[in-house]
């Protein structure tokens, strides 16, 4: 599976240009700027925008072309992926390049040579970089103003900025089957900065990875009613929607291809905390401390400090299963945390703040189609690329050389 499977690379570019234009009236001046970036006539921008507003995902705006358009390219998908990876991932990490344009070309050519691909020309690479910078400028203009304030992170409206973080819960759980101790669970949380509402959480015994982030985002976007019914949690949890910005630390699972691909499809911007400056994640760090303080009253609680854990003998008092702990968390967040006055909201509750601010905003929910939820989940799940070679396709250490059978490689 490739990063752009089901989504033409051209459609991703069209969506990147159209999203900052918003939903209001579009002037001819702005339409001409967008047309110049896309290499189309300015009237075509209005037609593409009409389709995009009806279904605001990148795959909805694959333009129909009878030939290569102005500014288009005939690069193969493999070469196109190399340029995309270098421009969007490699280049932003290089902070001290004396000649970024030259280094960009050299890096693309190096990767193409390693992959056995024909490298594109310098002008093609330069044109792609120029288009990326213009689109990036439009996107930055559309982001919340307070994001640019140094040393602070403030959002005015729900879903403007959503922070995600992982922590290992200070409680020991037991197995559903034999009630034996299985260890401490990992908790992943998505927090809306503007309202301090918890948009979702995911709890599991395995260390968080790319799949965890995908499941957490899916629960953030979808209605939580079916999930609450599954875990038998009596709670009301209306907060959901597609974030505009995800604020993350620099963990590997937050830089996976699956996350970047899904975010490009649904217009979610990724913003990473500066390395060595944890205060940029203060909102969600405070929430984690609040929840862990509540956990101290549960059987099997370990306490937040490693000192004295042996004396507490948490394993002997542990009695909660993973499902029971998940139910407790859902009720604790939805019925206690969301309904309690919050100092960061000047005494208002997160639930009331969400309802007040979210009332007049444009909906950022998924399109109302039967397969929209499944498509969203699949787009954010991890994937691995495989090459079809002369002797067949190798997958999970098995070589499929024909349609009739598999043999171990």
C-alpha cells in the first residue's frame, strides 16, 4: 500500500490550496492566486472549491484532465514520493543548510540513485519546492493566530489545537481470565486546548505506536455513543470532530507515514513541541497529573513516585481489569472532569465551554456517507511498502511467486 493509495497526489495539492480559503465568499483575486498555484484557469478553482466544500477531503477533488496541465508533472509515483518525502520531511529538519536549494536537489538525486530511479531535473525539484513554500504560507495564514506566540499555546475555538500525549497509568491491572497481575496500562489522550475537553482516550497494555495514534484519532472524530455502550459506561460525551492542528511531541509514532498521509487527506496540520521544552505541552501534562491523582484511590494504585512502591504492594491489592479501568476512566472524564469548574477557563466547566464555543462554528465532522468512518480509520493505520520483483512479492517473510501458493523465503 502506498501513502497516496486511493488519493491522487494532484488531489492532495488541490486540497492543500483550497482549505485555507475557508467557506466564505471567494474573491476573484484569491481565486487567481489559487489558480496560479494549481496551474489551472481561475474559473476552475470555483468548480473545484464547490466539490471540495461538499466533501472536504482530498480524494473528493481529483481533477479531470485531458492532458498535462500547466505546472503539472509526468513523474512516476515512486519519484514523486521521493520528492514529497524530501521536501516535506527531510528538509524541515535541516536547520543549518548553507545552500538549501542545492542540498535539496542532491538529496533527491541520492535517494533516487539508491532506489534505482531516474532522478528528475533541477528545475522540476525547484518548482516543487517553490509550490510547497507558497502553499505552506497560505496554510500558516489560516492557522490560529495564537499559535505563533513564543512560549505559549492558546486556541480560541474548539478543534483549533488538539494535544496528544501518552503516559503509563499509576495503577496495576489484572487479567480478565485468571485475575493475575498483568502490569501497568498505557494511556493515550487527545485534549482540546480551547475548551480543555478530552476528545478521546485509548488505554492498552502495549506501548503506544502508530496504530494507537490512529485508533485515538478515530475515536476523536467519531461519535462515542457506540463505544460507551460497548464498555457499559453510563455517560454523555458529545465532544468530537476533525482537529485543525495536532500538537505533538517528537516521538516516532507521531512522525509515521500513516499519520502524515491521513492528516494531509483530512487537512490536519502537524505541529511538534520544541525539543527540550516540555512546557509547550503544559495543558495535557496537567490533565495527566489530575487523572493520576484520581487513580490513587483505586485498588492496585502504585503512586506517582517510584520511591516506596515495593512497600505499597500494589500487586496484592490490584483487582481492576483493563475493561473495568477503561469504564472507570470514561465515567471519570465525562461525568466528573468535564462537569467540574476549571481554573484555566476562569471557573467555567469544559462541557459548558465546548457547547458555548462550538455552537456557531462550521462543522468539522466526517462526510455523512456509509463508509466515511471506515475510510478514516484505514487512512491512519500503519502500512508497509512492498516491491513486486521478478520472483514475486515478499510479505511477512513469505514469497508469493504465483497465484497458486506461498513458499517461505
